[in-house]
């Protein structure tokens, strides 16, 4: 729809009192002037909780300056604002939105995704006093502008910040910049291209959730905050994980290069671990037993060697499906060749493979008995005398 020339027909508030909860614009063309007109709808939707703009275009620079009589000073009960893929041809000339600062003071959740956001002015951030959730994924944020956005006093109530797929380069600088967010508990900085992780970093004091997936990191160091309860480092280049995290409850390690399960003693309260699509070849009862409180383990789609030890362990644990939610379909043998592609649950090794020592011992005993029998017969029937005569 094209609402570029939309003009609102004035009605008294008594005539219309819509029970609308959500208002969404999709594939709509807007201008600065039509946006001012749309704000007038708020007078007639007192129950509105969420406003959404998907795949819209704004032909303007954010110069929202309605006349004094038409000014809407707040969004009523609106708590959620979602903007996805907003196209602003002149985004580089966009204003600082000073005219709508007061409108958003009571909003609790804001998503501005894939809209070329490169800066949230410090004064604007300070005015968002009620904001608890902010999603700025797939934008153009870098550390220099993030420092201005997260200035002292910015987003005082913010608990969750999503900066996925931006242009952040340094984990250390990102953590230091966000120290101003005293109530931040969850941070998603996935799908950024970070440099190698340093040994030490500083983070907001209440951090409990950190997403570092798809960031290209090769090692996890003590830079990771000890306060974490959930850590996602999936889809990276990790070949080991040996970091002590005493409060960690959920660990996501899928799509890395780990060859063994981490040491369970590093995570005394871990409940959930996902380590799919790595290079695991086996796991044992002792390894699983090292996790004192583990309830869920997803380890499918690895390169399992269906050895006798692994198969005897799985056969002796009929309740594996209670711990492994992806059991048995995701657990396939990669070797030996004759078992490749079979489910671990259904693979059956041959006696020769699983009892080589016993088999060799049996053959040796049989040969020894045969030799003793031949020697006894030769002695009884004077075999040596006949051999000498034949010679």
C-alpha cells in the first residue's frame, strides 16, 4: 500500500474506540508527512500494544515535525515496536529522531532489523528509560558508534541486547563499551567477524547469556565471563573447550571441530549440552558420568567409530533416549567400513572384532594342546625311533 499521501480524517475520540492490539504495515510506502498523519491513529486505539513495519520504504530523512496542535506526545500502551528491512534511500542523511524521543520513552521492546542502522544517538538512548529488549541485528554498527549509543546513562533498564551480524571486530572492546549497561543480562553478538579472543575482558556485572556463534573464533579463553548461565559458541573453529564456568547451565558447541566431550568437572551445574556436527568418535559411561547434573545431551551427526566399547556401552544403557533426545536416528557409524551408515543402536560387531584377545588365546591353547598330544603319541609309539630309521 502507498500511504505517502495519506491524510487522516479527524473524528472525535468518542466516535471510535477500537479494541486493536496490534497494527502492522507490510510493503508500505511512507513519507515524513504521512508518518505524522499515522500517529494520529493512536488517539483512537487506546488498547494498542504492538506496532510493526515490515519491508516498508520511507522517503524522507526523519524530519517528523507536526504542528503543535497535532503533536502526539506518547504511544499510549504500546510496549513493542518492530521494524524489519526498512528501506530509507537517504539513510546517510537521516535525522537524530529528536522529534520522537518522547514517543518512545515507555516502550519496552524495540527491534530494528536489517535497516542500515549505524548509530543510536546518546541522547536518544538516554531517553529510552523503559527499554528492556533491543534488537539491532543485521545493521551497520561498529565499536566506535556503539560507544556513543551505549553512553553513560543509556538504556538504564535494558536486559537483552542483540547485535547479531553487524561489523563488530573486537570482543574485548565490545564488552568494555557495554559496561555502562548495569542491568544487561543477555548479549547476542553472533555472526560478527571477531579477531582472536584475548585472555581477559570486562563485561557488565549481571551477564548471564552470551551468544558468540558464527564468529570465527578458534579458541575460548578466560575472557568469557564467569557469571554465565548460557553460552552459545556453535558454528566456530573450536577443537577443544577447557574453560571452568561454575554457573553454566546450557552449553551449545554444535558445528565445531571437537574430537571428545569436554571435561564435565568444568561445569558442575550443567543441564543441557549440544555438541552436534563435530568430530566426536565415541563417548563412554565415564565421560557422561563426569557431568554431575546433565539432563540433555545432543551429540548426533558426528563421526562415530562403532567400536566394541561404544557398542557395548550403548547396548547396556536402554534409557539413553532420556538423555539423548536425538537418539537413535542421528547416531550413525562412520567406521569400520562394513558398518558405515548404520545406526549405532542397530550395529552388531563380529566376534573377531570384539574378542580378539580371547580368540588369539583360544587358538594358542589349541595349538599347545595339539603339540602336546603329538608329542605324547610320538613318545608312546616310539615315533622318534621310526623317524631315525626313516632318516
